[in-house]
C-alpha cells in the first residue's frame, strides 16, 4: 500500500499540484511525513492523507458526478479507489457515469475514503434514485408530498 499526502487547503494543493508519494515502510513514511508542514491539518484514509471534503446538499450534481469530483480532487486514479472499495474498476466507472447504482457497502467505503458523513452520502444517493424514478411522472411532486406525509405518520407510530 502507498501513502499519498495531500495538503488541507486549496491554496496548498494548487501550489504543490500533486501529492507526495511514498511506499509503505515505516522509515520512508516517517521521513516523508516529517517533510510535511506539521501546522497543517491532514486526514488519513486507507493509507492516504486527504483533505476534508465539504458536501452541499443543495448542489444539483448527481451522486456519480459527486463521487468522480471527490476522486479527481484527491488526484486518485479510478483503479485505486475501486481496489479500496473491493469492486472492479469498470463498476466504479459505471457508478460515476450513473449507469449503475451503488450499494450500502460502496456508500460506506466512499464515506470512509473521503471522510464524508455516511448519512449525507445516503441523502445524495437516495434523492438521485427518487428523482430518476419520479422525474417523468406527471404528478411526481404530489407523490413526494404524499410519501412525506406517510413517513411522518409511520414515525409517529413508532
């Protein structure tokens, strides 16, 4: 496994333009990590330090586009993220292109890799799923309102 170290700010990322790469040996990693500014904040994910990601629930990009943006901002190749998620590269590519749905395991893995709250990822994923299902329905918004009322009702029963 390799370590990729990314700065925590956009300014630092723009200056360096790339990550520091080192093989996973304690001596090498410690030596490289000493070269990094210790006053900066770094986040560790599967042997890699990544900047904390902020997710807006209001942006209109799809779940797949969002995952691709996260991966590209971290300068991670598709194959490395797919390997960490224990899925085929083509599967992750299809998820990023919205040709295939993610599952609970993939959502959980993505939240760990990119340090994003799992519930926020699920909101993004499920809202996409509902949108695709209802977008061509003539009364899609009415269906959503009725569903909301049913959810409120069932929660009161619990």
